[in-house]
């Protein structure tokens, strides 16, 4: 649904109820076109659709069914080009990625690495006829003019740019619980400790954990390529590269991204320790916030219970609290173990678990597109 030239004509005709053939814009001759009576629907592209995040983006589009998709296009490397993928929108042949083809889409999800995004994202979206790009890498997250978006927090930022950055999974999951509390009580500082699943390193990370666990149980040597050390029956207090200040890049991402998404001061004290644990695909986090106003546990529970994208799981008497096993496959982030901190005069401590591939990546990206659809930015 690009409101340019002939597409605008088609869209206007559809609004008036007139049956209209969807007319391809110049340069689209090689793309299979369909006769469409739903010309307000979108041409959606996924680059990296066969990776762990790309697969979940397609699944979120299909399962949620909220973004009106007229045509799904899947772009890949020469290795996957030509292979067929069964989708809710019909069988899709994987196309060899090229910028011009991606620009023909209304929205393109990039589920590829930062180098690829740096090379291609701006070329795909530049100009009036470029596509909206929602990038899952960290390539643009800290650029001033590129919105970094968790739709429930700062969705309106999507009106400002055709290139939107999706946050790091750890940040997105934690903020679902932190943001309602920041709004209610204010925040002076935050200390976070994470327990991150193997899926943070994509399908190869999950595969290495499963294969290594099997080898361990069979008494064989456990080897590691993806993680710095063997992960089965271990925890690794390093995710990403060490920085000059002794923190890892993963830890600093939480600091930088939380400030940007929540519109906090550049010197808001936010400190994270990120640890990899041998779970499959849900990240967990202990979060401690010092609040500006006196912390009230009942009020905290109330705001979290009402917060979109949050599931309150906080019944210690019945052993109910967030866990990776229960958070896996869920759109909502589980929050529990809520208590008044004894380390601060005013403070709260709580525990979250959220599906790393969903809220931490694919779901957030699809929610960004849904937000842009509803606010007229697509
Ligand atoms: C990880 N946060 O868990 C990273 C992935 N984005 O490794």
C-alpha cells in the first residue's frame, strides 16, 4: 500500500468501493502481481526469514493476523534463493536479496546481522518510495534520528522515521515491567542481573546447548563454538565483548537503550550484569529500582496487572512466579517476586521472564509495524 503514483490511484479506488486491478508500480515487472480487491493491504518483506528471529516474525504475522498482508516476500542469500516456504499467505519462493526488490515492499523486517543492516537498511528506506525498515540488529539503535521503539512505551516515535530500530532482547523484556513502575513511582537508579537463554545467540546457540547437553549426559567431551565456554550445566558471566569500563557490550546496551526508549536523562544510573544460562529461549532478569516516590507493593502489583504485554505471576504462597519454562512461547512478559527493597529507603525488587525470540525480537518488531499501520506511518 504505497501511496505513490498508481498505487495511490488503486487505494483511492478501493476506498470508493470500486473493484480495481492492483497495478504494479514501474520496475515491479518481475514480481508476481495479483488482482487485488484488498489494495490497502501491505507487501511485507522479511530478510533472514530462515533464522530463529525471522521464523518468529513470520509466525507472529500469521498468528496475530493484525497487520493486513497482501503479499509476503522472503529474501535470502544465494544459498536459500529459490527454495519454497509454505506460509499462511501461500507458498513463497525465497528471492535473492537485492535493495531494489526490497524497496518495492511497504515494510521490510531485517532479521540479519548489523553489518548487513549498515550496508542496506538506509538504501531500502531512502526516498518517498522506499520501504519502512524495522531493523533487529544493533546497527542504528544509538543514532539520534533513528527511533528505538517498544510500542507500549514510545510507539508514537515511529511517526518520525522510516527506519526503526528494534531494541536488544534484554532491554525490551525488562522494560515491559520497569516502564509501568517508572511512570508510577519515578526512578532514581536501576540495577539489573540477567539470566539469558541460549536463543540469544540464535538457532546455532540453541543447537549448541542441546548437542552439548546430550554429549555431557553421554559422558562425551562438550565442545563450544558459539559461546565462550561450554554452556550445559554451567553459567557464563559474559555476553558480547568486554568494554573499556569492565562491562560487556550486552550490559551497556541495557543502560543506553533504557535511557533512550524511556526518555531518561543521559546520566540516569542503570547498571547490568548479564549472564548466559543453559535454558533454551526465555530470558530472566532480577531488577532492582530505587524509586523517587515511596514504593508500595500493592500499587506496583496493580499497575503491572493492568499493563499491556505483562502477565502478573506473583503468588509465592502457591509457588507461582515467573520462570523461563512458563514464559516460553508467550507474548506477555511474566513479572513476579515483587517486594519492597531492603537496600533502599524507597525501592522495589522483582523478577521477570520473557520469551527472547518474541518480546525480545520478533513480536516487538511486528508490534512496531502494527503501530505504524494504525498511526498512518505505513
Ligand atoms: C543475547 N541479547 O542474549 C543478546 C541477543 N540479542 O545474546
